[in-house]
C-alpha cells in the first residue's frame, strides 16, 4: 500500500493504490451502500446507515457519530441559541425596557451579521494553517458564550450592538467549520441526512429558546431584580459553556491529522483509507496561490448561487413571531407557536435528507422543497386571508430548512477531491448569505411595518425561483465538466471515474 507523510505530519494513503488491490480488505463499494443480506438491516439502513453495511465500517461510523457528530449537533445548538435569543427577548420585555420602537431589532441582526461576514474567511484560514479545529472552535465558543451572558447586564442598545457584533465575529468559525468537519469524515451516502440533522439543531434551539423564554417570563421575571428576558441570556450562557469545553476532546480534526483519544489501534489508518477511497485528498497547506485557485474556480461560484438562494427563500420565518404579537397572541403563545414550525422543519429536513442520500437525487428533492416554500410566500404576499391561512403559510415556509443541507452535502460530494475548496465552500457561501441578511431585513422587512410588508414576501418568491435555477445549473455544469476534470480520482488503468 502506497503512503506518504508530508512535513506537516499529514499522512496520505494514495487513492489509486487503495483502488488497485492494496486496500487490506477495504471494499469501497460497501462504503457507498449496504452490504448486509438481512432484509431488516437493509430496511433500517435506509433510515440510518450504521444499521446496515460492512461491520468494520459500522463500528467506525458509530464511534464517529458518538463523538464528532453528537458534539457538532450540540455545538450548533448553542451557536444558534446564542445567535437568535435576542428575538425571543425582544418580544418578552426587552423592547419596552430599552425603548426599542424603531428599527433596532433589525440592527441587532445586522451588527451580528457584520461580525460573521468579517470573521468567516479568516477563521477558516486559521483552521487550515495555524490552529487545529479541535482547539480553535471550542475556544471561540467559550468566548462568545461569555459575551452572551454579558448581554443580561446591558442598559443601552448601543452596548447590545457591540456585543452582538463580537458574538458574530466569534461565531463565524462555527457553521462552516462544522460543515467542513462533517464533509471531511462522511461519504456521499452518509452526509445529507447528517447535514440535515446538524442544521436542524438550529430549529431545536429555536424551540428550546421559545420554551425557555416562556418559562423564564412566568417563573423568573423580577427575580434578583432582573427581567425575564435578561435571565434568558444568562441561562443560554450557562448551557453553552460546558458543551464548548467538551469540544476540546470531541473534535477529531480531519482523518489525515487526527489526534483524537478515542481512535484505537488501526482506526486512524482505516479512516485515511476509507476517505481517500471515496476520492478525498489530504489537507493541503494554504498559500496565496491556493487561495487564488479556490476563488477563480467556477465550481465555487456554481455552488454559491443555490446555497445563498435556498437560505434567503425561507427567511420569512424570522418574522412569524412579529405577526403573532401584532394580532394579539400572548407573550407565551408568541414564543411557543413558532416552535411547531421548528418541529416541521426538523421532520422535513430529515425526511428529504434520507431520500437524497438513499436515491442520490439531490435536484428533485431541492425543487420539491422550494416549490412548497414558494407556495407559502405566495400566500403571504396575498396577505388578506383568514388567520388560519396566514398560519398555514408561515408554517409551510419552515419546510425550506430541508434544502440547504442537501445543497451542502451535494457541494461536498462534487468537490471532494479539492480539500481547500471544500474547506472554503460553505465559508464563502456563508458570507454571501449573511451579506444578504445584513440589508434584506432593513429594506424588505422593516420592523415598523410589521406584520404586513410591501415587497418582502414577493422578493422571497423570486429567491425560490433563483434557487431552483441555481441547482439545475450546478448539476448541468458538473455533468458537463466532471468527466474530464483532472481532480477526478483515477482507476487502476489510469482512466478517470465519473465525479457524480
């Protein structure tokens, strides 16, 4: 078996040698599909891949899920909890206490987004060149959790703006970092459903934040002289800190660079063999030349359009609680009713993720999701409908959360042979998403116009159409060029394999 080790300590077992009979029993085809003859296992494996397939692969994946995947879900849970808690606080007394009757709610979001935009690419480059993800990501989590707790003491909105910016700057490492870790360890038939669960921990965080704020509003409001909305920031920080600390041990970095304590004899070599057999190359040193190569690569920009548009098309859910408050729902119900939408997004994302993994049909799954979201936005554009119809339209928009995990998994699969591009794929997409989020609410969803907006939902319909066009273009371009791309892994006879 051919292997090499570069000066940075990255071990590589060449893909060609693995595919040419030197794989020490590793059957690549069994990494891609179930290998069991048991009907029950095949059926169960359709829903979760560690229940079917090669026994060695199942044991390895179970360990990976236990540590890395569970931590990433918890990490994104606290990331989203700390990102969006201001929305629950706003409708639970913060607006009145700080006299926020202008566009301050949207500005809180804008300052956070500016922090994300500034910090995203530098954070990914730090992980590629200077500091391991297992150190960098948890350290940032500990720092931002501390700042969230500090929000409980703010007396002026200007202080909150500064804290929101700093939290965004530190959180910039999280989503693209988590996505890069998942893409670095899991194969094409394993990734979509995990991306869906990973992303939907944000919905769980939204549900939890709503329930927590409702409980704090009724049970802690006024305790120790603090309003219920201030207690929300304190409790969020208390929840976040131990999860962040656990990341120092749970994150295994990448297969070629891992030093995780839970890998036993043979696990590290097996991990390198399996991921290279799937066409993934070892991490490469990030240089200016490498950065230029990434940002002049059509593959990156073909990914950016659908990635950005699916996120924006479903962003109308951010204004659901403003409508609930405006039409007279109580503070408790204004916090709790959106959690049903979050539950719908969880079920939808997992269902579509399973289908995309099992069938490999990414485009039809995304088109179905976007058409449903467009239906909801069309109803909200009409607006003058019975209250039940408005509720239905707001809820159906939550299905849009199912599209982005599939797009991310698809992008990782299509670009798995270029490690730097994979690392910066979601990070760059995130910058575009947050750039939109920085001005879009101010222009299309001004708080002082809530709950009816002049053009907001109509523009979201356009974004849904652009998302479908972008995904179709992504598939067309990759089908046209992948069979001739030099990055596609080679077989034993030197011929190229299809990158799809």
